C-alpha cells in the first residue's frame, strides 16, 4: 500500500511539474526570441535573466497547474452533474483569464518595456465590453486569432490534466501547492521578471506614506449654507468637451479649427489650460464636479451612492431653475462614470447606449467592427458627433423659449482612430489608415498618416460646431449664451515615445484648447496664467455672478492675481502625479518605475531636457508642494471624520 501511494505521489508530482516545465520553457523561449531578435528597443536578456525567468515561470505554472489538477480531481469525484459542470466551467474560465492576462501582459511589455499592473487589469475587466469594441475596430482579425489560440491552449491543458481519472491524493495537491507557493514568494523578493509578479509590485515610494491630520481651518463644513442670487440669471450655458483636443491646433497652418479660432477675439482664451488627468474617466468627472480625481492610492471607483460624490455643475444650475441636459457621444459606462452622471439633477441624460437610429458605418473598417455592426452582430461603442449634435438641437428646440438651460456635451469623433463623418472633408493628406493600429502604440513611421487623420477629424468637428452656432443664432440664443469649449485631454504623436493619451502627463497630453465665449457686451481677453480644468466652470459661475459651491476645488481664474499651482494625477497606463508652478513642472512617477522629471516650460515647452539633477532645490520645493497636496487629498478621503463633515480641501 505504501509503495502504491508513493508511486502515485511521485507520478502525479512528476507529471504536473514536468508539464509546468514545458510551459515555462515555451514561455521563456518565446520571450527570449522576441526580446533579443524582434524588438530592438527592449533591454536584452542575458543568461542570468533567462534562467531567472525560467525558474519564475516554472514556479508559477506549477502552482497554476497544481490548482487546476485539484479542481479536476474534485470534479471527477462529484456525482451531481450541475455541480460538476459548474466546477468545470469555473476551471475553464479561470484558465482562460490567467493565460489571456499572461499573454497580453507580455505583449504590453514588448511594446512599453513594463508589465501591466493589477489595477490596469482590474480596470480592463470592469470595462471589458467597451475595450472589446475598440479593439475589434482596430484589430478584429488579430483578436479572433488570439482568442482561438488561447482557447486551444486551455483545452490542451485541461485535456492533458484530465486524462488520468484515478483518484487524486490530497498530499499530492498540497505538496505541489506549498512547494510552488514557497518558490514564488522566495523569487518575488528577488525579481520582478514575470507579468504575474508585477501585480504584487508596490512602488518604493508612492507619496502616500505620510499620514497626518488635516488642518481643519482650511476645510469648509458641508452644512454651511450658500445664498442663491436674488435675481436668477437667465443666460443659457453650453459646455462642449472635445476628446483629445491639443492646445496647439490654433497655431497650425492651415488651421484645422478655423471656426473655433474665429471665436478667440470675442472669448476668454486660456493659453495655459491643463487637464487634471490624461485619461477620460478621471478627467471628465473632474470638470463636471470641479474636484481632483485623486481619492485613493489605488484606482478610483465611481459608485452610485459614494460618500465622495459632491455637487455637480448640473446641480448648481438646477437649483437656479435651469433646465439641464448631458448629451454624450461616448458610452458613459466607461470607468462607470454613468454612476455620477445619470443623476436627478440632469433633466435629460443621453449617451451612446440610448442611440436608436441607424449606426454610422465606418468605410475604413470593412473587415472589423463596422461589418459586425452592419450585420447587427454588434453595436457601436460611440455615437458619431454629427448625430449627437442633432439630439442636442432637438432637446433645445423642445424647450420653452423663455426657459434658461445648461447643456453639457461630450464629443468623441476625435478619439483614436479618429472618425470622419459621412461626407466629411479631408483636406489633410495623406490620411488613409490601411495598416494595423492599436491605441497608444501604432507604427511611428506612419505618424504622418495618423496625424493627418486626426487633423481631418478635428476639422470636421469644427464644422459641426460652426453649424451648431448657426442653429443657435436662428433661435436667438448665440448672442446671449456662454459657449464653452474644453479639450478633455491632448493627444500625443510620439513626442515622448508613445501615441494618443492615458500615459505620462507631458504637455501634448495635458495642455488643451480652452475658451469661454460670453454673451455679447461682455469684454473678453486672453488669460496667460496657468489654469486647471477644474477651474473652468468656476470661471463661468464667476462671470455670471453665481456663488461657487463650497465643494468645488477649482477656483475662478478671474479672482487670482498670481500664478496658481496646477496639480495633476493619472492612474492608467502609468501612475503619476504632477505639479506646475510656472514655469516649472515636476512629474513624479510611481509605476511602472519610480522616478521624477523636472522641466522648465518657458525655455523647454517640448519637455526634452530633464533638469531633475541640475536643479535639486527647485525639485525639492515642488516635491514638497506636490506631496502636501497628495497627502491632503488621501487623508481627506481616507477618514470619515473629514469627508462626512467637510467639503474637499482647497490648498490655493
């Protein structure tokens, strides 16, 4: 009997570890080949690195295969068919997710030289359906091939491990599990050379280690009342947030935004307007609520009943008897923003899921998502902006002419890969995208094509806004309304080694075109002082003599006589904080690596010369300011004694 148990233990142990070794050899060989022969910009793997990777991969896969084998044996012992199917389905889905994350993270590493973080993976899983629509549009065939390959790998593993139907001994599983787990923890201490180990990486310094009390003298109690103006204003307010609208579009010749440029002479133009974040789920809500997005050292999750949700700009105007609407081309389930946007203070809420008309067909995407949409297999993730503006026009037309209204809109045509509306003009050439592309990483040698496509998309959005202004003039609204244009972020074209946005907070991603056109008769001028996007709607309220809510962290730039410190925070492809104390800009990176960058924007607006080592005093000064802001934010949102009683803190 002892010989039989010893044989079974040895047999199972050897089989599983041998299978794990085969997977590790395949993974290590693939990585070694790609890094050393296919992707020249990555650091090469030497023999020691390869050996480390092989050991790590073997340890991880031994653990995964051992756990999988345990569940297979458990399933074999169960007579109840429903429970058996449930366990087998669980095994299949779990393996599918694990292998998919492993392959995607390696792909991410090959493109960016660092692995996916746990927070990015969690965010991707939460937004899986929206991400799938985007990748179907930009790489449908590749997704199908990858999915079939992963499913094939999962079936192969399950077939191999399920071949032997003998009863599994518990010591076998626990021996494998403990052995593998101990090896993983041992190696975690020494290396971060595998995607799964990167999930457990924490930055050596993330700026959140200083825990202290907030000086309550800088806080405003939530129960402090604000008086409404004796005479309600009646000027309509229209705010259009435009995806990926760079600050320098106004300077390009020929100009891709001729109509918006023509508004400058009659508008407040903000020459140094900075987004609060490089990605939409943080940036957009920050504008509408005038709050910084930094609420946790982890990713912010928007919940319907969150104690952190404060007064929105829609609530401000609703209290002033305005009709309110939010009309968006995007799917506001992205990042679960809908939880904070589909609110009672908004009389009419519309986003892409509410669109009932015929979906626009992208002629440049005949083999991808567009063909699925045309055949009613899938639905579009966004609405084309010329359709969105019609919905806004219909809403305005249905209002009583005497009703004041606040309208917020979100345009998405200018999001990668840049939509051209039906019969749209394309003056910037060449602009045909007939090559594989993916967000954040596309062939740099094709930059001219991508950039021209972007300019054509912006050019057509400018036409849409111009036609909208004609509509407003016909109704007698244009001359008496506040008309606000905000780029929600900028857009990168490999100025710093990547494309699009959602990455590091360089100027091309953060500085946007921003203006406020006031009603006729209001004198306007260009504002040279830096502002943050959370300051824009407080500026509108200030112009209208409406009290700025105590919960707003933004301030009116018209009430500031000196440069205000600009704070920024992003937690997407990178995790980073930033401060601008003009002309100095400091970026503090936490992930994927711990480092800092200092730039003088006056002499180096393209941020090519990092002065972190030559200006240590300036670096320390800005670092202290930035960490004070970061820690004040984190302490406020961490402790109920603050966020339940007081409004969010204002530091300047």
